[in-house]
C-alpha cells in the first residue's frame, strides 16, 4: 500500500535510505552516505514523501519529491524488481508533470528502470560531492523533453 509519509516513519525510511544507497552505489565509499546521514534526516521530512508499506507494517520503499524533482526513489533489496518502484513512480507521475531526476551513470539498474519508464536524457554532469558522472533525466506526460531545472 502506498501512503503519505508520517513523522513516525522517519527512522525506518532513513534506514532504508542508508542501506539502499550503500548497496546501489558500491562505486561510492560507504562513508559518503554515512557522512550525509544527519543532513538527509533533517531535509527528508521537508520533501513530499510517499512510502510503500507492507501488510505487516514494514516500509519497503519510498519516493521523495521536491517540486517536480524526484529527490530519491528507494526500494529494499529483497523487494526490488517486484513493481514497488514503478508504483511509487506512478504516484509521482500522477502528481507532477514534468518530472526531473538525477541518477549516477554507474547505477545501471536504476538508469535502465528510468529509461524503461519513459525518462529521457537531458544532460550529463559530474556530481561535485562524489566525482561521479550523473545523468539528468526528464519525463513528461506528452513525452517531450524539458530543460532540466
């Protein structure tokens, strides 16, 4: 079930954020995510967040939106490739148009997912914090590419 984020979800969402980032970004030192944990913990509740909650109450996915920017989409490793990410993305698509996001080029599974979901490449930059190539992608309901903002 997808629902809006509640303040009491923060600890579980942050655990998912940290573990998922470390798993999906093995090309970035784990310390980078640990060093940014407190900042993200402070900023995360300021975004529009939607969580995927299992019947047992566990949160196994979430998406964060800052305006039309997808600030993050995370799904627990054991639940990936089961449609949860698509369901969360569909919520974002129903609420915002166009949508923008940034994804590390080396996160091949995520890049393939977004391209399959209709996102198009706008530009490639280097992320100053990590030195990694970062793809800027855009999605519109009409399929036209908008300038990344």
